[in-house]
C-alpha cells in the first residue's frame, strides 16, 4: 500500500512532505547536494529562555525559533545528513544528499537537555533509542558526531 503525501515547495532546494495518514511532516531536498555544501542560512524569529520541541539551542539560556521556518521540519536521525552550525548560522550537508532524500540532523548536536525526550524511529544501524539531549549521552557516543561549539563547551572538551 502506498501512502499518499501532500507536497509543498518551500524553497529552490526543498519541499515539505506531509503524510496524509499520520500528519507528520518532513523536509526533503529537490536537488543533489555535496558534502560540505551550505543548504541554508538561518537566523531566529524569536529567542526563548527555555527549550521547546521547535527550538535550536545556541547557549544555556537561548533557544531560537528558526527563520526560515521550514527548517523546523528537519527531523532527527542518529545517522544525520545535515548539521546546524549555530556559530555561522548555516545548515551544511554532512555527506552527499540525493534528490528526494529527507534532511535529518542529530538533535543532541545542538540540544543539551531537551524539553521532551522521545523514542527515536530513525531505524539507522547506530540508533540510540531514546533521545533527550547531549547531557544524557556518554562522551564516547557524542564524539562520533559533529557537535555545536556550545555542546563542546558544555562537555568541557576542546
């Protein structure tokens, strides 16, 4: 059985796909991207002092609502293909990304302790199971990922 989707073009390189059954949304590329390529610049619509499920953490008391807003549809994966560089305010490709592929990032790469943890459904070989932020993961696991400068500072690792 094929699940139908609603597709909304949101930029020259991306579209939001919404599953008509579950209502879940995800951001997918409409072009091929190379490793290291900047996918999008970002800034903030609003800065909050506490996390919520849509924010990206940039410091202990700064959690930003993303602008452009469509970036909020980049879901988590334990095998991510993009990284939010919170210093340069860019989203970059961690590897080559094929047309139609979903953009995903490793939430603990920017989040210290999330507003609400969740059971990961990424099904990657290295799936961590339950995701709640870097504070809840061992250093040897985190060292396998590209992490924001803020997270490295919190870990006390240079």
